[in-house]
């Protein structure tokens, strides 16, 4: 596998730039950077590739995706290594991401086979006398996918799997820090029978994104990343269909009747897995005042056992942040919060690696502070108490984010109240918000974005409905 852009199915010679390992600082890979001319070539190729891919029958697209799933399995070791070295993701999670990618491709194949026609009984009213409607969804056009560093394989699969299933060519601009997995997946797509010009993977600096987004040839933009960049790109996307997954500051509610023995390990794992660099990491823990002291004590004890360190160690769950800059930002936010009256009540001993931030727990953080308001994207958990469920729901909803939340409690009316009133894309009962099943509808509200991922749901956005009104009677 080379590390050059895939433009219309082929690699091109271009300038190589180093990608560094977040743990060691060593060069993890050298990646060819797409030029302006290469991007224009890829845009043109995507139009030709779209015409080729959309002519394939659904079963043929499904067969391509099924072959891709096999190809990912055959390349599991090399993909795991690329994710570990470029993202600094602990090996247990890197391996898990490859397994999830396989499932995403398999579910995309199923969606390709099932995304069929719907009949509409026009003759249910007099104006439709003697007519039946046939509604079918047709691919919109090339899909532009811009993906983040933290899931460099599975989030690419979540964009190109449904694209292939729908009959859409694609252009992928992977994160600068983690491009190799996307390039390998693009190669696997070609080897699995995807029309060559339908496959375009373009490592490039983020400054190149505007050229891709503003060009009218892609008809769909699917972006995962920061809210600032996402809303800016949407404003520049013209008439494209836009899907945005922009993160959050996920809350877990621990209600009065919660089982702490099961809730606490889940909460701690959800806060510190992959150093909290997940959009749905547990950031805020809202605990009923009657359980606060016990839950606080158990959470601190559990956090002390979190394995932190080198990603190659199978026991480690909290590895390095993507770079030292991310660590400096989080420490600055923490300092501002403590200066404003917050408290850090626990932190593991600091590590000698410059990109490791020791897992920490804070409480009494003033709600105007960035640490509370923004997406921390690091191993920081904040605790606060509440008196009533209404108060807890209000605290969750005060956030400008609305991706996912968790609710621990045994009383079903409380569960349904939380479900109906908390402003998020998904609520997990007796579980953490740090949960994603790859075929579920995944996405948020408010500043967390637009649209839903998951193969079936993404296909709805990658296609548009068209109806045929058939006259069969007089």
C-alpha cells in the first residue's frame, strides 16, 4: 500500500510530508499531499465515477461492500498499526475500530439491498382515481467526505459505505494527522470492484477544504469535526446537501435509584477511553444529591485504576492526546476554571510523556467556564449534584450541544421523561453516552450538527425521492 492520493483510482507523484506518532514523536508515515490540480482532477473523476457507480444494480453495490469487509479483515493488522501509530489510539481500541469498520461495511451492503421502492396508493382520494404512485430514491451525486483524526477508519467507512450503497462516487479528505487508514480503505474499495473514478482519497491540508466544498460538482457534503469549521463549511457549500457531526459535551445522569456498582465503571471508562478524544465521551456527570457522596467516592476509586500510558500496551485505555497543543489547551481551561472557583478533586500522577494528560476529576466548575461549556476532548470529568429530575434535565439542556446523553435509573416513567425532554440525538438508558452501534441513527441537534449517520440513515441523505404516477384504470 502506497501513501499517495488516490485520484480517479490511481496514485500521483507529489510532495511527501511526515505524519508523527503522538506517543513517540517519531515519523509514523510519509504522505503525499494533494495539489490544486490533483483536487480538480479528482472532482472531474468523481463525476465520471458517479455515472459508472449509479448504473450498478443494488446487489452489485452490495457485493462490492461485502468484498470490502473481507478486505478490511484481511488487512486488520496493517490497519490497526496505522491507527495506533498515527492517532496514538490504544491498541485495544484500534483493533476494535477495525472490527467496527467491517460491521459498517456489512450493514452498508444490507442497506444497499433493502433501499428499494415504495408504493403510494394515490387512489386513496378522488384526485388519484385509477393511479398508483411508485416512489424510488436516486443517488444525488458525488459525496464529499471530510473526516477527523479520532476514528480515521470507521468514520471514513460511515461515509463511503452508504455512498457506494446509494450509487454515489466519493471524495475523501482525511484528517492531516491520520490519513493512512483512509488511503488503505480506498485501495480496498478499488480491489473490491468499485469503479476506479468513483474512488478519490485526497490527503491535503485543511486549507484545501474550501476548494472542495465550494466546487459545485459534489452534491453532498458529509463533515465530521469541530463546530466552528463545520458551520463555516456549510455556509460555503452552496446548494449541496449537508450533513454535520460536530461533537458535544456529553452528560450522564445518575438518578436516585441508579445502580452505582454498574454505573460507575461505565462512566469512568466513558470519560477516559482514548484519552477522552471521542465526541460522546462522558464529560459531565450529574448525580442526585442523595447519591452524590457515595458516587463521588466510587468514581475517584475507579479513576485511580485507569491504565494510562503507551498505546501498544493492551491494558492501557488512556493513551496520548493527539499532540501537546491539545494538552496545553485543556490545562489552560482547567486553570481558568479553578481560578474562577472550581476544584480539581482528583488526578492521576502526571506522566513523563509530553502528550499524556493524567485523568482528572473536577467539581464545582462555574458554568460559564470553557471547561464546562465546551467540548473538552480530553480525559477530564466534571461532577455536580442536582435535587430533582427536572433540574437535571434543565442542566443538560442548558448546553449549546446536543449529541448524546446517558441516564442511570430504574423507574421507567423517569426514563421516558428524560427521553422526551432531553435535547439530544440519542439517550442511552443505564448506559453512558459514549456508545455507538454502527447501524443506529447517529447525530445530534443544536450545535452538535445536522443529519444522521448509520448506513440506512445516511443513504436517505445521499439520495433524493422521485415518484412515478402509474395510470392503471379509468
